[in-house]
C-alpha cells in the first residue's frame, strides 16, 4: 500500500469515528483532529528539516499560520531504529509557549506496522489516560501533545517501585476496550512476517550469505510448535501494547507519574505475551539476556499487575499460572522480533544490523526453548490431573 493511500485511509478512519461519536454524544475527545497532505523528508538534517516542519505546523494548526517562522524552535527528542521524534516549541501571539511532539514514521515501516490499527486504537487509549493526545496526522507521521517527562532506560524497569507502577499501569492498559474485532492478531502478524521474511533477496553479498544460512523450514516448524503449546494455556486476550521497552515508558520524576507511550504495535493479543515481551526488554539495547528478571522479580510484578490495590493477596495459584503463561509467551516474543528484523534488514534504510539482530533473538529463543516448554508442559499436565 502506498504512503499516500495509507494516510488517506487514516483520515477516513478518524472522520468515521468522529461522526459516530457525534451521533452518540461521545465527548471523550474535545478537539477536532487536524490533517495535512504534506510529507516530510526523514533523510534531511535537522536544519534542513526545520522549514518544512514549520510549514507543516502552520498547515495543520490555523492559529499558527500567521506566526513568523522565528516563533518556532525545533529540537530532536530521540531517533530510534523505527521513528524520529521532534519537539516543536511555538511562541503564540499572546506570548505563551506551546510544545508539541512530531513523530516521523521511519521509511517503509508500513511493512511491519499497521498504521490503521494504531490510529484506531490511539484515540481510545488517549481518552483512558495513556500516551500523549493526538492532535494531527500527516502523510508520514503524527503530531501529539508534549509529555514533560524523561524516557526510562532499561535499568529503571527493574527498580522495584517502578516495576510495581509499570505493572499497575499495564493492568489498566489491558482493561481499555477498543471497538472492533477482539480477535488476537499476534499469530496473524507472525505468519505474515514469516511469509514476507522467507522470500527476501539481498543485493549485498554479505547480507545474502548470512540470510542464506537461515533454515526457514526450521523456523516455520518452531513457530507452529510454540503456537500449539501456547494455545493450550488459554491465556486471556487483552488489548496489548506489544512493545513495552524502556523507550516507550516515560517518567515525570517530580510528580512520580509514569506514562506508557507509542502504540504502533498495539493489538488484541495475549496477556502473557505483553508481559513476556516486556521482561525480554530488561536485556536492554545490548541484548544482555542474563538481565531477564528472576522468578522473585517476576512475582513482584505479577502481584501488582493482578491486584494493584492488594498485591499481597494474590494467590500462589494465580502467580504460578501467570509465571508459566509469561515465560512461554516470552519465546513467542523472540520469534516475533526475529522475523521482524529480517523484513527490516531488507526494507529499512536505517544503519542498523537487523540481520545480526535476527540471529540474536532466534538463538536466544532456541537457548530458552527447552526449559520454557518443559515448564509449560509440566504445568498443563498437573492442571489436567487436578
């Protein structure tokens, strides 16, 4: 799907939702979503990107259209391996300074991210108090309210007080009702990734040699085996974040307020997958999986997730069930991001060793598989005998 068509579809979704809300008197969003047909070139340096970014802001928000360009200042918030985040500070006519965040989608990310699904969910998540408020959309990005907080680093997530707060927030996140199908999308996404990842061709000789060492028959069999095992767990289906790494958690230290942000991979999925994926992110950007949380650390998280108000009243039975569920779906997280990395290796212009990342995640999956699967089978066998 072309980026222009994608953006037009996004705007149609918003128009339809706003009409529906007007019909039923839903005032969960008091602002009208602004849209622009402009596209920003993500390859530009910040000085070269600033003039078109100012033009975009003026096009989206009419109250800024008469302001002099000197009223706008732009700075980089972060540049990850998927998106570029920019802070635009605008000095309005009354002298007030208003900050907004502009998120530029990485090139070709529509191969791995369903933007329509993201935009459908973001309004309801925002109304429930998650993330920043969505103010506008344009061809290859969105503008959101600015969150005055710092982005967490991997080490923060294992601090007991913060781990408890993340668990509480995730409990609330999983209770948000997103209209539409509640069918879990996890395996649909994984099989789609597999199909796309298994037919790639690399012009670069070194990349091609690495790619050709992958046995896709083996990968497929692993996916099918783990799907069959996790299906037996009957894990609750929730609207999951699916990418709860440190970079998608922000903290205002003064107010001690935690924010869950960026819902690009959000979908209805399995509770244990979202938590297992989060635990994998304790490894940080260096992928040091020796940092994966211990059983005690996991139980601390589970108590605050299952009963935020009475964490010490969670039963041993419930803790064990979530432990097994999480540590089986942890394997699925490795498969998801391994296949994702192969597609990115072909499609993304970003200078990152995505092929190497595939092997990091897939090898960790194989290393953890026997122990995690044995735990699940033992639990299932015990459950049947009871």
